[in-house]
C-alpha cells in the first residue's frame, strides 16, 4: 500500500515513544506538578459532566416550575449540546492547538460555569435554553484543550494514563451529578443547585490557571495555516484515522441507546424498581469507569513503549466480547445474570477512552492533538446519540403495537451490533496505524 495514502502529507504522524523530550516547545513538568495538573484536569472533566447532566436529574422540578413540555425538556438536554459540539468543538480545538490550551480551557470553564449559574435564574424556556447553549459552548472546548494541555505538559510515555485520569471524570461526574444533584435538588431546589455548581466552576477556573502554568503557542513545529475544516478533512482522509473515526461512530451508536434504555429494560423485563435499577447502573458504571480509564491508560502506555505500533488490539477485543455478553443479557430470564452480562459493555466504553484519544493523537501528530480529540467527540457524540435511542424506541413501539413481548430487548440489539462494528473498525485501525508507526 502506498504510504502517502495512509497519512496525508500535511498531517505529521509521530510515535510517542520516539519523540520523548525532543520537543523544545513543550515544558514537561515534574511528577509533583504533573499530579496537581492531572487532579485539576480530572476536576474539569467531572464538573463538565456534572453541569451537563444536572438538567436530567432536575428535569421534573424544572418542568413543573417553568411549565415546560417533555419536548422542551428534550430540546434543552439534547439538541443544544449536539449542535454546539458540532459547530464549535473544532474551532476551539484549533485555538488550543495553535495558541495556549491553558487559556482556552480556562475561558471554557468560565463560560460554562457562568451559564450554569445563570440557568438558576431562568424564568422561561427561552432564557433557560440560552443558558444551556452557553454551557454547551464552553464544554465543547474542554476535552480538546485539556488533551492539548496534556500533550504540552506530560511526558509522552505517561500520556495514556494522563488521558485516562482526565477521562475518569466522566463516570465520576455522572455518578456525582445524579446522586448529589438529585439529593440537593430535593432539599434546596433546582435553582440553588445550578447557582452553586456555577460558583464552584469559577473556583475551578482559578485552580487550572494557577496549576497549568504558562503555556505559550507552539513555535518549533511547522503547522499548516489552512482552514480548520480543511485540516480536519485531510486528517480524516488518512485511513488510520478514518477507521478510528468509524469506530467512534460505532461506539456512539452502542453507548447512547445502552444508557438511555438500559435501566428501563431492567425495570420492564425483570421488575426492578427505579432505585434498584439506578443503584445497579450507577455503582457498576462508576466502578467500571475507574477501572477502564486508569487500567486502559496504563496499558496503552505500555504498548506505545513496546514500539511495535499495534496499540488498539485490547479495546477492539473487549468490544467484540461485549457484543456477545450484551446479546445474552437481553434474553436471559434472571435479573442478576442480565446485569452481570452487561458489565463488559459498561467497561468497554470507559476502557476505550484513553486508547481512542491516545491513538488519534499518534496519527494526528504534534500540534493537532486538540483537533483529533474534537473529531473523535463529534464522531461519537452526534449521530449515535441522535439516532440510536430513536431506533430503539421505534422498534419497541412497533413491537408493542404488534403485541410482541420483549420489544425493548429487540430494539436494544443495536448495542451489540454497533459493538461489533466498533471492534472491527478498531482492529482495522490497529493494523493501519501500526504500518505507519513502524516506519517512523
């Protein structure tokens, strides 16, 4: 195969293991500073997730106080984020890659925190919708700028673990948002919860500004000045990244329906109560999130240091295993066994994060880490969440109308089907990326 077909000329492909400490632009920090930075980035990820999902747990109170419809609640919690991620993630990623990711990240935290707080003052749907668009605006740049900051500050041999720690904020933030947000919403009211979350975000911005330290724009790396959309398309045209992108789309189609309908499936099929289903899902997902992000990050670093270039085999295998266990989980008659068979699927989503982002950074090369992360977020966060749950709902409704029992089980078969697609896509990406890295 022609190597120019694998990596476009203006998108450099670098091996982390061979680039350690050669980049004069980067000011790799010592262990103590690195720990502080990663704690701050973990909090960024967690608070980003908390502020994003608070309207889910507070939806009934918001709906009652503002006299909203379910359609309006759906618009607030779904489309606003999808639109902003699609429209704003890439330009914010480009600003992180070409400028100071520290300043971009701090600005994003300030914006989403201020808008979260303003949401607590909302008295109408339009004003609340405006604040949610603002939250989405800030959060669209959080992951790309955080990853760009990691690339500047953390030594290459530890970046997989660093991305894992950063990503661990997603499951921890989800658990905290649902548990603490729900409890405080019942006692203090949804307005106070949003105001308090926004205020804490302001303190977090000050922490990141202090801990990250000066992060000047790159100078030693020659970067193309072409528009970010053209750069993005050029990166996607690289077969290695193209298959990463397809895999991320598959993961979105597997993850969104799983989290939207997993608990209702347990309640309808096995008779679990809301609290029982929520407890099982919340605790297991949190535990799998910690194991997956930290364990996956360290494992990814070991494979990168090995130097053979095959850095995506483990997550690909896990998704293929999860497709089998999830298929069985949908039809076994025992509740505890069904939940146990869902665990590999829960683990696969968190385990994938450091591998997917780390591999995309390898392909994109220095100075393009934020853009690579942004494209991965768009791939997993747009089509799957928009269409996956809709497909499950349509299949379930059609089965109910036809008086076919277990309609939700049949609809949820999209999860193992998409998991197979994800696993196969990452196996192909594994081979394509290995060819490139072995020649560098």
